[in-house]
């Protein structure tokens, strides 16, 4: 085992710019290399690759197999975020590299955002704001929205975040149904379980996505699911862009096959389909579901706890299995 007494001698590689607080902390305690600022990456790997022991990254920046395999001394990957789909977990595990993420601390804020999107599309909040700012109120009436109480909320992925969405939606008077890999026995018995996404969509006014990304769930929401959701149905996505066939979604919205969409995530972030920009029945957010001061601080604390824990005692708090 290596000598961990002087953490300043430990080389860490940060893949993309995380929040300034994390960067400042790591610069004060470790030898931090910033991958995104390094122009000549080959030379960097030749000179420092052999001593990098930790990668710090996020659900946005990930860690590829190529990067993992080019760091022979790598021990740990600490990710800022609960979703770790852009990290090559198989490559990490093949090398016995420990991977950590930040579950638990962001569930409430992500669930809040799902409700904000449900309300946003139904009560036409962003559209109404644009109406006032355009000076239209004195001369026109805005028109009506849709009530969410009494409507059916179908949640795809009833994990920690999905359950918090269900609790909030229920408080707004919505009926809850869900699709999950398996029916859950630890949720209220009146949550209806659907065995596939198409039948859940058929039974939903709002199809809310809260499942992990990655190859197993890629395009789980496709043209068939959107058709089943129907012309009065809304799609809400706070999960990952990859879980939706975005071309099929654009087409469904253009054809009026669904009523609208509230989207925090996209297939090719930060790119969003331009066809959606002019649609008033669509609310677009720049992946901000966990983006509050409080939650981002809790995520940062957990990243650093995992990282410090590893280099102090080989103990981490939230290891990805
Ligand atoms: C973060 C997320 O915005 O936790 C996740 O999986 O997508 C978000 O909380 C992201 O990890 C930061 O880039």
C-alpha cells in the first residue's frame, strides 16, 4: 500500500470543471490536474499518467475506458451526481477501481423539479411569463391551463427519486402508477404497478421518467410509448436524455400526438432540438434538477468525503456496486 501521509503528493485528475468549491478544496489538499485544460493530453499521460490515483468527475463528464486504461495507478473514481452512466463501470471494475457517486442527497430537489415541470406544462407557467413580458396582457386574454389534481401520474423508475415524485404528485391529488424492473412491496399498496412502459403510458396523463440512463434503458421511451401516452398526455423527463428517442419525441410533438413535454435532460446535451424552441407546450430546462445551493453543497461534501475517506483509510461512503 502506498504512503498516504502527504495527500499533496497524490495526483488526481478532474475530467471536467466541477463547482469551484470542489476545485478549491482539492487544489488545497491534493495535486489536482484539470483534464479539460490540458491541450496536449498524450504528453500529460506520458509524464503524469503513471501516478494518477484518483479521477474526479460527474454524471456529465464521465470517464471512458480509454482514460481509465491509460492510468495504471488508478484506485478510485469519485463522481458528482447519482447517475454514473457515462462512467465505464465495467472498465473500472475490471481494474478493481472503486467508483463512488452521490445518491440520497439530491432526491428531493430532483423530485421538486419533476413537479415544477408537471405544473409548468399544465398551467403554462413559462408561456404565461413570456405573455406578460411581451406586453400582451392589456390587450389579450391568456387562456386556460389544465388542472393536475385528479390526473394520472405514471412514473418510470420507482427508486428513491421516483418515490419522492410519487409522494409529491399524490399531495397534488394525482393518482400514482409506475413501471419498475420489479413491483415494489415497500410502497403504498394503491400505487398501481404496470408491467411495461407502453401500458403505463396508456394509463397516464403524465409519464414521468426517473430511471437510470445507460445502455439497458436507452430509448425505453420510443414512438410506440408516445403514441400510447396519447394526445392529452405529457412527457416529463428528469432522468437522462438517452432514455428517450428524441427524434421520435420531436416528431410526436410536431404531429400533436402528445400534449406537451417538460424536459430537464436531452440526448446530446447541451444541444437541444431546435424544433422544440418555438413550441409553447414544451418547457426546456438546462439539466438543473439537482441545481440548488443546498443540494449541490451536499453532493460536493459527499464527493469529498468519499475521496478523502479512500485516501485516508480506503473507506468510502457511497460506492457504486
Ligand atoms: C448533476 C445528475 O447535474 O445526479 C445526476 O445524475 O444528472 C445531476 O445531479 C450532474 O451529475 C452534474 O453534472
